[in-house]
């Protein structure tokens, strides 16, 4: 992380990253930032590596044609809200977004990758998980040395409330890094109250999904957990539908899992049609602070590009 970035985009870059492996809430955070940016009169675009994708060159996501096997699951969700480019080469992806006339690049993940200069890095922390045991992989969940990561961040976003996040807040206070607050909210949708469900998912933190379903009023009678970004096979789908039918349960999954079933095959589509989707949104405690973070991104970009010239 100490290496200098090799490329500076002509478009301001706001990176949404995290400290540890696994889900922290980066994608819903990126979507929520894009909504605020649009309300500020900006045209945001998303840049993603596209974990699990098959793209070799920068590719603009088309939700009417692409599948998760093509571009990854999270980009399919991001593309519902703004222009989204998937690229293993992040500087090249930034160029493609610039060609789409976006004026703010929101980079989903990539905080530890030095290839593209970040004008602002907002680090998402799940308050329930914090930094785990504080060790780097493989001994712990940290992606890199904690002190180095804290120094490189612009600010932190604590999602939820739990004692596990206290250590991060304490360390941020020591180095005068701002800490914002947010929470995951269930989107108003189908009434899950009293529903007996089989909850299945392939995400980093299944317990969070199960807790959200319980919060929505569902009775989680059975669960099937797969590894993160799991590509559902025909056998997986048939087993899930058979178990739900045998136990007379409703199938429920996450939005991220649902998009992985799109254009994946006829049996996968059958499972998708048979499943309810629990939609969530991220709500900032103080959206004005996020507006200020976006403004800081633009100002930092202007200063960086002046020095470049």
C-alpha cells in the first residue's frame, strides 16, 4: 500500500473499501453515495474489478445481456443505478467511464490496490465484525497491516452498532480520522411477517441475512449457506426447490444471489422465479457528511491534477 499509484484519472475517484476480507456493506454504500451524488447534480459511475467475471478488457455492464458469469454479481446490482464498468485493469476502466461522460467515479473495492489514484477513500466497517482478531491473512481477516490501512483512509463508515467496532473508532480518533454512521434498512416490499421460509444465500455473512429476515418478521425455519459468490448449479437449484416443497417453506434469498441466477440456465431461472428477494438499502445517519465527502473528493482531485500539470 505504500507504493505510489501508477495512474491518475481525469475523473475524480471516490473509493469505497474495507479493512478485512468478506462482506462489510461496500456495494449498498456505493449505491447510497451515487444517489446523493446525483442529487448534487453529478453524474456518477461505478468501477468494479468484477469478482468472478470473465472479462479481460474494460466492459460496460448491460443488465439486459450480461450474467453474473460475464461481469460478476455486484456489478449487475450497481448497473441498476448508474453506468458501471468492470475491469481487471482499474486505470483502463476509469478511461472507459470517462468516455461515458461521468464526472465522479465510485470505485467499489480496490482500496488496497495501488494502480489507480484515489482522491478519497471511505472505508466501510461492519460494527458487528470490526477488525476480527486484528491479524492479517491468513492468521486473521485483515487485508493488510491495520496501521497502514488507517493512515491511507480518508474517513470511515461504521454500519450498525456493536462493541466490535469500538476498537476501530478508538484508533480513528487517535489519528483524527472522521467516522460516519449508517445502518442497513429493509426496503418496503412484500410482507414477510409470519412467513415460514427457507433462506438460502452465497454471501460472506449469512448470519446478517438471516437476522434481517427475522427483523422483517419471517420465521427462518431452514437455511442453506453457500460460499461467497457461489454459482448455483442445476443440482443446487433442484435440491433447494425440493426441500422447500417437502417442508412447505417459501424460498427467500438476497438480491446478490438472485442476480446470479439470471441467464444462468433454465433451472436457475425456475429457482429465481420461485424465490422471494429480501431487498436492503443503506441509510446514512447524516447524509450531509457524505455530501461533504463527495465535495472533498472533487477538491482533492482538482488539487492533484493541478500538481500533475
